[in-house]
């Protein structure tokens, strides 16, 4: 957590940094694949990234049961709480804890493909909700849950028909809203949409436009349940292997379609880009998104990075936030 302290002034909530679970979903997938009844049905290798992902089926007699401890969210929160408490004392400013939660949609899909979502979805949602409730109690509600979902983003970007994309955005947003509705009353949530990053390779390997993710963001806001607060949406304006776009400024035109007043966090900071390229891209994006961005972020989470890359990304974020907001 201390790595993020240079951004203390700018962070609305303070993340634990996912240090206990590097590589984001990977350790959780390994543990899921090892559960009784999980059966590998091809020669894929989890270490080979998106294209090499193995296929599994669940062949147990009872419904698949995923122990909440397998997810490790509460364990991380317990370890992070005393560190955050000390930082709050040192800075004299209260900050809520940010708990990074893998969207069960992604966990289910990565583990069991389409069957994970259609046949075993509750097996993935239930333990996540138990961990969320426990963390909410631990922090007496002073916590922001960040739901991380490259899966929903990529689902949108694989649909070619504009009409089908619009319908899918509504369906995905309704499903997400139902999950959020089951969180503790008063829960505060941010949505982290991204294109994924596995060994510095994004799921799509290119950005053809922002309409799919804009449609999804608007649909999420429209479907949001009462009694839960949507603190913001992270919008991926770059990718693991796609630096912020500067040669096609009209690409950002689709940001005009964002209709929400919910803060939008621009995922445009890339650890392999220099500050000037990022500022240029940000300036082009702002021609079409007239509201102030809620903040800046990397294109994907930092658990995917090496220590050196994370240090560079944090320096970039600190420099850019100073230049952008003062």
C-alpha cells in the first residue's frame, strides 16, 4: 500500500495494491481449477495467456462450491487495515479502503467458459458476496468496492452489430446491477472496465473505437440499484499493448455519447508511454468529453506490473495529476 502514498492527495479511496495476489485472476483460477469435480478437457496451459487458456468442465455430483477464502479478499483487507489506519493518522485525513473484487462474471467465464455463467454462476457470485459483506463489516462501511471486469468490456467489443451491442449492454448492465443489489445496504462501488492484461497483452490487442464501452457505461448507470452508490466508472482509453492513441483524434468522438454525471476515470496512463504522449491523448479526448474526468488511471490494474513498471506508472500518475489538476 505504501507505494500508492505519493498519490494520497489525489486518491478518493486507498487500494491495498493486490500485492498478496499478483497477476490478478491467475492465482484464483489455479485454486479454482484444483477444486473437486473440476476436470480439464483440453491441452491448454494457464501460463500461456488468453490464447492458451485451458478449458475445464465441472463434473462433480453436487453444485460447485467455491470457499470464500479461496478469493482472499477479506484476508487482504485484514492485512491492509492497520497499514491504512497508520497512514490516515500520519496524514490527518480519512480515506476509505478500496477493495478490489474480480467481477464474478469474469471468474466464472475464465474458469468454465460460457457454462460458468449459464450453469454455475451462483457458485461464483455467492463467495464474492460473502467476502464483500465481511469487508463491509470490518471497515464499518467505510470501504469502496471496485468491481473489475474486462470480461464485460470484451464481450461488448466482440459484437459487430450496433443493435446487438446496445441490447447486450442492457443485459450485461442488468446482470451487474443484480449482483450489486445483493451487496450490503449503503455499499459504495466503482466499476473498473478494461481490456485485460496478461503478460502485457490485451484481450483484443487493438482499439477500434470506444462506442462499445460507452454503451456499457451508460447502461450500467441506467440500471444501477437504489441504496448502493456508484462512485465512478473506469474507462479504458488505452490497453496493455496499445499505448494512448494520438494519431487518430476522431477516435475519441464516441466519448460524446457518455450521458452520465457519474465520475469517469480516464484509463489513459500507460507505463510504456511518456508524459507528453499521454497529455496529447488526454487533450484529444477532452475535445469530446466536456466534463472534467474524475481522475486519471492506468489502462488496467497494477497487479499485472513488475515492481519497476509500477514505480514508473506511479511517477507518471503523480506528475500527470499535478499537471492536470494542480
